[in-house]
C-alpha cells in the first residue's frame, strides 16, 4: 500500500513538472496574447473579481457560464496576492495538472502488469508537446491544445469530458454498477452541462454511441444500458438546471448552428488545417495526433476488456464525431474542435501495460527522466513568472489615467476589456459599440446604469466612431497603442443596450 501511494505521489510530482514546463513555454511565445490579454480570454477573471467585490450581479454571458472555471479562479484570487497575469499563469499550470488527474482516473486501477501512473504521465507529456508546438497569437488558428491553458476556452469542460470517460471505464472494469460511480458520473454530467452545453456534444453523444456499439458486442448489456441512462439523464438534468440562469444567458448558442453553411465550414476548417500544415511544428503535431488516433483504432479492436476498448474507441470516435458535427452544423470556430487534440492522447492509457525494459536499465532511465523533469520544472517557474510580469506601459498609461480621472468612459469590446480588467474600479470603463450603444456581452450590465460617459478609449481594433452628435474632444491622450479621447466636462449619452 505504501509503495502504491509513493507511486501515485511521484506521478503527481512529475505531472506538476510537465505542467510547469508546458505553461512556461506557451506563456513565453506569442500565444501569451491568449493567456494574458485577449478580450475573449478575460471573462473568467472579470466575473471572479465581480463576485469577490460583492458587486450587484447582472451579467450577460454567452451560452457558456464558466462556473467551475470562475470558482477556481476566484479561490486563487481570494487566497493569493498575485495580480491578474500571475493568476492566469498559475491557472495555466493547474489546468494541465487537473487534466493529468482526469487522465490518471481513465488509465484505470493499478494492477499487476500495468503501469497506469507512468502512462498517464506519458499521455500528459504528449498533450503538453502538442501545446508547445502552438506559437501563434491567433484565437482562430487550429492550435487547440494550448487553449486548455487559458481560463476561458473550456478548460473545465475538457477535464470533465475525460473524467466522464474515466468513470465509465472504471464502471465497466468492475463486476457491477456502483452507487458511487453512478453518483459521480451524474454529478459531473449535470455540472458540466449546466456550465457548458458543449459537454453534451464532446462527451455525452460520443460516449453514448460508443456504449451502444459496445453493448451490441457483449452479453453485459444491462450494465452498459444503465450507464447510458445515467449519462443521458444527467445531461438532460444539466440542461434543465440552466433555466434559473436564463437571465444571464444572452445567447443560447442556437444561432451558431447553421447547417446550410456546411460548405463554408469545410472551407474554413480546411484553410486552418492548411495553415497548420505549413508550419514544421504544426506538421509534427498533426503526425502525432494521427499516430494516436491510429493507435486508438487498433486498440479498440484488439484490447481485452470493455473498459479498455471504450477508452481506445473514444480516442478516435470523439474527434471524428465532433469534427463531422462541427462541419454539419456550419460552425466557424476552431475552439469547438478541441476533442481532436485531447481525446487521442487517451489511446496511451487504454491499455497501460508495463514495458519490457531490462531490469538493469529501469533505474538509470527513471533517474535520468526524474532529473530532467525536476530541472525543467524548476527552471520553468521563473520563466513563467517572467512571462506574467512582462511590462505593458501602454496599458499602464490607460489604467493610471482612468484611475486618476475619477470619471467614467467607454470603449469597444476588443479595445476596452484589458484595461477594464486592470482598473481599480472596472465600472469606470463601459463596453459599447461604435455608436455608443451599450454592448452587453460578457460584461456586468450594471455598468450601463451610468447613462453617459466623458471619454473614449480606442486602439487599432476600434471601429470608427459614429457618435450621436458632433463633438470634439478637449484632448487626445497618447498611450502608445491606445488613445484616450477626453471630452472634459462634455458628456456623451449611452444608447440602448444590446447583446
């Protein structure tokens, strides 16, 4: 028993090192734009700060509520003295560590002839390698593994999908269904669907199809149908649980489905794939994914045991179902395809056999690997901290000016969100469109109660203003990539609010 605990602890320590190395590498690349500054990437931090500040809450959210992500971020914020970027950096490493925990559950119990801890570390390392090949600043690139390091792009959903697969695998490996297992699966499916309906597409649908296929080839249909009923029923409850949050959901997501545009969707994803293939690192990443998908396909036929075959099947079936579904629905967002990078790594833990390595080589290999991980993880801590502490004088110029002004201004979505997050009082910057109408999207609608503003913040992403009346600023404050149009004692009325 003691050796088992040592083995598990060693696995978590190794996973921590891998997580730090990957987080530091991504944060030190152009991908840092998504981790620390992108307008879409800041919603969890903004919502967590609003909760901790005791503000009146009237948030306009997308179809995703980010409940687990916000809870985790708020807990970090409340228990540390780190600034926003420091919290983003810590969250990046913790997201990977949480993924390791889910992978370890999916690898199955420790048993004779199996090495689930070692293969779980290998699977996490494979995912980390994929993330480290992604170096662009674009949120629309087909660089999906690094999205898991952000607080916004569905990190909790990725973890809960793998957890659901792991629980189903453990239940299939047992002789019968357990109340603990069914309760855990239900809780995960309910919370995950409540927070993000994509769980139904990434986990429930592929798992249901794979379970049905497995049921057709075994005599233990009752157990499999029981699991299927629990999964589908809990997912349905999760959708019903969203009803009390209806006032916060500004977009249900139904409008994202446009099947008539499937050809444009093929062209869109095909273009992103072509761009990824043009990069040597992108080519390496795609070859690794293809190899893992192929391994999953082979093991789903040859593996012994229902649980192992299910995990192997999910390694190729989930990517296939999600990609085909995304195209069939005419979607145009790379982030919807994340199962194409995290599901294939599960092939590595479907059958985590002990490798036949000569005894005289085991200890030296383990020692070298341990030293490399310890050194790499240790060196990655200051590297990650440096990436989080990179100065941004342009941002500081805006926040210092707004904080000192004591007044309220406005800016458009892509321009205003970063300064808004870093202000002492975020309500001093109101999110508007180019006509000064309130833009209620991923923001607290209480901001619009001010009714009027006396300055505007703009940058290269700002659409030219179409103001309600002809007015000239008293001063234009130069803040590098930002400009502040200061109207002094003159005020501009806010128009009606829309999302």
